[in-house]
C-alpha cells in the first residue's frame, strides 16, 4: 500500500482518529500538546483547538457536539465555540492517571480506558459511559490500556494491554464485559500494540508503537495485512472518506532522540492509505438520558 503524508503537523502524541460523517472530516488529538485537530480530506483544510488538559480522544455525540476524554474527566466539546464543559470526573482518586483511548458501541455507550501517565503503575482501567452513567468494567487493570474497539456484531470488545504486548477479545453482553481471552501477541521486535479499530468485516487494525507499521488481523486472529510507514510510532488507524476506504493513521514524535527525530522528519504526521475493506462509522455517543 502507498502511504501518503496528508498533514505534517509534528504531533508530540497524535492519537484517537475518528471519522465524523456529519461534516466529512477526520478528528484526532495530540495528547501532550492538549490539542484537538480536524482534517478535511476534500481540499486538505485543517483546524485546531486548544484543550484545557491532556486529551485522549473526542467522539461525535448525539447532541451535535463531541464527548471528550480529558485527564480531568469527561467533557462536552463544542467546536463552534471551542469550549469544554465538564460532565463528570473519572477516577478522582487516581490523579496520576489520564484517559487514553475510546470507542462507541451500537447503543451509544462509550467504552474507554485510562492509564498511568508515568507508564509504570498498574492503574489503567476500562470504563463505560452511557446516557450520563459511568461504570467501571471487570476487565483486569493494566498499566496502559488501548482501544477498546467493538466488533460489527457488538459481541466482542477488543482491549489492548500495551506494555503486555497483547490484544484481548472480551465478550460483551450489553453493558457487561466478560472474561478476556488472548487474541494476538506482538513480538518484542515488532513494537508495542497501540490503538485498535475494527473494519466492516470485523478485521482488527492496530497501530504499532516502535514498529514502523500498522497491522490488520482477521476475526480469527490471523495476521492479514501489514502497512509500513516512514516513522516508528504509529498510534492508531481510523477509516474515512465517502466510501470509508481511506485509512488514516496518527503518529507520534514522543520519546524519540535527536538522532531519531533527524532520521524521521515526518514523525507526528497524519498519514493516509487506501484499503480494500471499508471501515465503519461509529455510532454517535449517547451523553444524556
């Protein structure tokens, strides 16, 4: 596949790409720069917004705005005004944690994870937010959660233990997450699994931190496709465009030495590539009852 650099924005920690079908644009964040970014592939128009804290993701919501996951909690983000309004705190007893990645299930429930910002403590949990109610899943805690992502039939939640180099498949029964089973393991030489997304056929895409690539696993966990990039840290893939056959990959310059940055001038860019299997538009997040 031919990879294209569509926005050389130099993100420190680009993350959370999501296609917003309402305005035909890709939205994503730079966690460490506290920024929200919008990219319109039809003409390449870009916009950026400042967030009040580290921000892991924004997701299109039913009320026309976005639900945003910040270190300070869940917020309503209004792109018309640029304002962030706190809806609820998350893990107030764990000030060293921040929110990291998220997805939306068919019922509008937002499944999201937290992580230790110092990347050492086993304090990362998976939570569910639906119609104003926040609950914590029974999925065992890890240092860095990534994903989650939900299968097309809604029966499986894919959850990443980044430092454990594993992707787990968790059975879903409505609001309840069952016992995780191992879906895939990433070898040490191939980097760390970062964000995951699921396409229309149930293929699981994962960005590889330090792996110079993104992978697609078939629903039976067979490695199906590898896309190579000119940068080491690929954080997540999302799909957009009018036919949802454009893959968009966020990347990061975080942690690179001066020599590595010189060798990777495109680190932190937004990349695009074409795929045969289209992605899926996430349902709108249900924020209120």
